[in-house]
């Protein structure tokens, strides 16, 4: 990895480019790869998913092997203690479910968490199954000395839970066929790096959403994409990044906590929505009010 690649987008195939990088320098990554939807799977609400300069029509075996190889290269170039967030969806082919965990378990990464992204809209509204409005975001972790637990998140970030609810970016704002909203990489980068410096990677950067988020959060970034058209669009977004500050600020306002879990626990205050060990006070209740009271 050459210093000249920092804050730049590299044109090329993700796996080929990743193999040219040095090891152990990326802090956090965010991406959503092409889903291998065969350029033919569509619902009543979306057009066929077609990418510029890329054919999303590999055999499933070839696609999964490629994803394993890409993820293992990202593992190699990520620092110990670093993270990579991998957005994918569950797919069906002729009635058979294809779950991302199938190939993720074959990579070198520790799967730290599965996050549900509630997109609130369904791409396909046929009734073969309940309308699918969710995608998955896998928090992949590179352990330090085989410690798979890793560092604890700050409360202001952890409180956002494992279900994220926001819509994908609309086609009116973004010509890429499958853009996630800037809220998604902002939440990830903020939660992992906080105010620390770091290098953010997106190996399928598309229209540059992850890179714009990194820039506005004052982080360094590296993007990779095979499409010259998307690269030029991403560069334009980076030049005009200030126009997207509002979305950044709205997300950052959610990363606020008045008291941490530890502080509430020390003060004997409520520490969650559900408590298993309630103290019941019935000693001073009137006969007609002889019901359980929680204190």
C-alpha cells in the first residue's frame, strides 16, 4: 500500500487491488458487494439490478469463493483489533435459501455480531414468502492475540442496538443500483473509531457513500471500484461532501447517553427494559391494594 492511495479511489477489481496492499494498516471497513442476483431477479418495485462495467451473473460457487478470497485479503490488510462491516442479504434461488453465513464462516474473520438492517421497504412484493424488508450487516473482527471478545463499545454507540432502521438511499439521489444510506457507514465509523484517527476501506465503493462519511468524520479513506462511471460520481460527491453534513449530524445526535449502564447500576437506577430480579414491596400496602409493587 502506497501513501498516495490514501484518500483516493483505485480503479480495478477488488481482489486484484487488495493483493497489492501491505498488511495490517486498515482500521475499519464498510462495504456492500454485488449480491450475485444474476441481473434478472427483480420485484414489482425495482428494476433489474445491473452494474456499470460488472456482470453480476457468476455461478453461486464462484461468487462465494470470490467473496471468501476478498474477505481474507481484507483480513490480512486490517490491523489486529480492527473491524470490517459486511452488508449482504439473504437470497433465494429456486426456493433454496442462500445465507451469507455460509461463506462468512469459511473466512479468517471472527463474526462478532449479526446486525439486522430494517430497510422498511420490500424490493419484491410477491407472496412466495413474507415481504423481505431486511438485510444483514456482519461485524467481522480481527482478534488481538486470539482474544475474540475485543474492546467494549462505548455506551453511546452500543445503545443503538442490533436492529438498525433506516431506508436505503433513493434512486433520485444516487444512480448506483444498490446504495446504502450514508447513515450506515457514519454509524459504523463513529462507533468503532469515535474521535480517533483511522483509515477506512470500502473495496466496492460504488458511488462513494462510505468515503464521504469518512471524509466528513475527519477519517482517512481508501476506495476501490471497477467502474469508471461510479468512480467519477464518487469523486464528485467527495468534492461536494459538505452538502451531506446534515445527515451526518442527525446520526451523531443519536450517539448520546446521559448516564452509562455502569453509572446507573452503581446508583441503583433502572438499567434496562427488562429486569429479572425485582424487589417486591407489599409490607405497607393497604388491603385493597394488595398487589405486587416494583421498587
